C-alpha cells in the first residue's frame, strides 16, 4: 500500500461550530478504522485539510468530501507519496479560528490575509505543520 498525503482547500458554506463538531466527531471515529490521520483547519471562509493514509482510502474520502454541499470550489493543493506521516498522532487534529492565522499565514504568503488558494503545496504543508503545534500542543 502506498502512503500518501493530500491537502485540499475549499470555501465554506453556512458552517457553524455545531457542524464542525459533527465533522470532527465523524472523522475521529471513522479515520482510525481506515488508517487515516490528518488535520482540519477551519475559519469563516475556508476549509483546509490534510489527509494521510493509504492512497485508495485518501482518494475515496476526498471524493466524498468534494461532493459534500458544505464545500464550494474544492481544490487539491498538494498530493504526494510520503515516507512517513506528518500528523500521525491525530486521527484528526483541529485548527480553528485563532489569532495565530494571520501572522503565521503572512510568514508563508505574500499577503496578510489567509487564502489557501494562493499557497503552493510546500508552503501550505509547512503552515499546517506549524499551526497544528500551536493549536494542539499536547495531543490529538
């Protein structure tokens, strides 16, 4: 089985904290059964998610996400085979709205406002890795 890591972004549509809690509960319940790990970033404008696991499982999950009406304009920002997982400690780590988005986003982009569609694979991957350490310092 090929171990892959995929990062996608989408625009959000009418998502609130209750919906996010449901998404996280479902991911944290289902992902271990599928051997998937990752991180979900959500702010009032975008979802950004990194999924790690077997190629077929990651692809199947992304295809389901892309059909979900809560996502608009889903785009794969990065997809690669990897020697190891970056988020192996988390069935699904979560990065919510925080004061860390704008300053950290500026470190990896040309603008102060966060827009994942303007980031390449290496930059969005580095941004998520740094953000998950701030948002989830102890566990996942």
